[in-house]
């Protein structure tokens, strides 16, 4: 059976990363979401084991000590980390593992797994991103400025990614991401087993 590959998807808040990935998983069963662990509190509607594995700081630190996390970071005062088990379970089923992680985690994954494919989702423009954050209606003006500044810092890392997708039209962005997955699956470097059959 073909072994899956590692994909990383990053985007600043407000770029539609969650919506794009939800649509993607409706349209393909060849890839699965590698559920991360975090110490932040669950938001309304979030389910333990589905959106995140919600852990206490002690539990998280124990997992670090036992080397059960591939990478982790502290983001806004909370730990976030990729669990080796989440990734391995998917790869062993022959599925691609999708990590939805921030830029520093992405850089660490690329260092540890040079074959990992990194995808960065961009907004159509800074103006559109700001408007999207405002239209959510859930944030104060200070928070919007903070998130926009954070987004500018994150976009600086986009130069290190393999693919850039602009989320202007949702369905087009999902098509683009599916195209990236498909092209990456066909790369010769991921298919040496296939060539062996023709020796
Ligand atoms: P949120 O709290 O909004 O769910 O996530 C905050 C940020 O942490 C997002 O950019 C998200 O992609 C990132 N994140 C989620 N899980 C992980 C992880 O396992 N590792 C790293 N490095 N970042 C993560």
C-alpha cells in the first residue's frame, strides 16, 4: 500500500483556512486531518479528539518529555503541538496527513521532514483581510489591529512555503488545494516504489 505524505497548511486568522480544509475533507478521503494537542480551552462547538486533543499543561509537558510530539510551540500563552500518533495513524492508513499549524511549527516540520509539502493561504489583499476580520463582528478594534499585525508577521514566512493559494473565491481555493495534493502525490520522489515494479 502507498504510504501517505505530510502536508502543512498555514494561514493568518481570517484567511478561511478552516473553511477551506473542511470543504477539502468533504471532497477527498485520500487525506485526513492530523488532530493537534493544545492547552487552550475548547471554543463553543469544539469537540475533544476532533478539533484538538485538549490537554492540561502537565499532560502536554508529559507528552513532550515522552517525545510524543513532532513539533510544538507556545502561541498566545498556550501550547500547541503535533502528535506523532495523529500523523502516523493517517500515514499508516495510506492517507496524506494534513497539519494545520502556524508558521514556526511549519518551519520545524520542514526541517525535520524535508519532503513535507508546505501550503500557505493568503487573503486577496490586506484590505480584504481587515474587512473580513471586522465583518466577523466578534473582535474589538484593538484585537483587529493586533490580528492584522500578526498576519503581516506570518505572511513574511510565506516565502519559505512550496505553494501559495489566494482565498478570493472559496470553491476555487479548494480546487487549488486539491490540485496541489494531487500533483504532489504524483511526484516521482514520492513514488519510487512504483518505478521498482517496472525494473
Ligand atoms: P486556534 O487557537 O485559533 O485554534 O489556533 C491558533 C494557531 O495555532 C493557528 O495558527 C493554528 O494553525 C496553530 N496550531 C494549531 N495546532 C498546532 C500545532 O499542532 N502546532 C503548531 N505549531 N501550531 C498549531
